[in-house]
């Protein structure tokens, strides 16, 4: 399967992420146009909806080249998986249906995974001083130095063995 170069994929991904947050249609149009230009296909006719199939479906591609998508504003409401990443991956999935008609479902999933692979995660916004600090320790052993942690874990294992021996 031929994919756009990583530089083009990063630009497409950035534009789709930007559209998810700002809802500026030109960003989405540029991303889809870049993808279609690379594959030398006509741009699909895309229609936006609040929900499809009573909220079960996120996107639907038809054989005549139409694509029905759930708009990001509505994607954020009432879904278990309402993240930006899931929405962008849904766009890749539906575009793959548009590009590859034969064995569409498996090719669409493969295309979506490959489009996302090797992309650097988007930089997270800094939230002030708290983000610069070391992350909070998980569990009672995490804050101890390595040697003390190892002793603590060995002690816990010995205690568990002793309890099992008493109960048996």
C-alpha cells in the first residue's frame, strides 16, 4: 500500500487536528485535498451530520463517492470515545473506503493504522509550574530509591509466602 510521505502525513494530520478544535472548514478542505491530490482522485462529496445510525456510526462511505461524517462539534457529545485522535482516525478510515473499494474494511483499517504510524504525538500545552514538576508517584514504593524499592518488593513477596504457608 502506497502512503504519502511522512512530511505530507504530518501536515494532513495537523490540519485535521486543527479542524477538530477550531471548526474552520478550509483546514479540513486542505487536508482532504492534499490526500486526494497524492492519490490522484477526485475530492469526495462530504456531508456533515449530528449523528448517523442513531449515534452508532461515525462515518459512512457510499459507492457513488459520497461520504457522510459526524461533525467534531457533535462528536464530542454523548460518545464514550470522543477524543480528537479517534475522530482523525475515523476520517482516515472513511477516506480509505473512498480510495480502496475492493476488500474495503480491512484495507481501511490498515490504511488508518499506517497513516498514524511514526507521527509524533501533538505537543501538549503547558499548564504552568505543576507540569514542570516530576509526575506524582504511583503507589507507596514508587517514591523510594531503587535499592529500597527492591528490598520492599522482596519483603512483600516473603510476607505473601508466609501467609500462604500458614493458610495451607
